[in-house]
């Protein structure tokens, strides 16, 4: 069994880590749509939702 101090310290570190991740700046870059010929050649397993843009998210 862990000491209560250790448990609380682990919880505090996890909260701090999550807070740092939320504060990290992100930039969403839209991806250009492919031609229909390219789309026919490449089949994706996931289904695209109409009206949603495809973005690539890069964390710095």
C-alpha cells in the first residue's frame, strides 16, 4: 500500500502535466483536398464526414 503523501503527489503531478498540455500552443493547418483520381487510387478505412475539414495538428 502506498503512503497517502505519495498518492497525492502522483495526483498533483498528473494535474500539472495535464495543465501544461492544455496551455501548450497548437496550430491547425488545413490540408488541401486531393483530386478525384487520387482519391480513387487511395482507399481509406475510415469514412469521411461531409462538411468537416481535414486538419493536421502540430504541437510545439
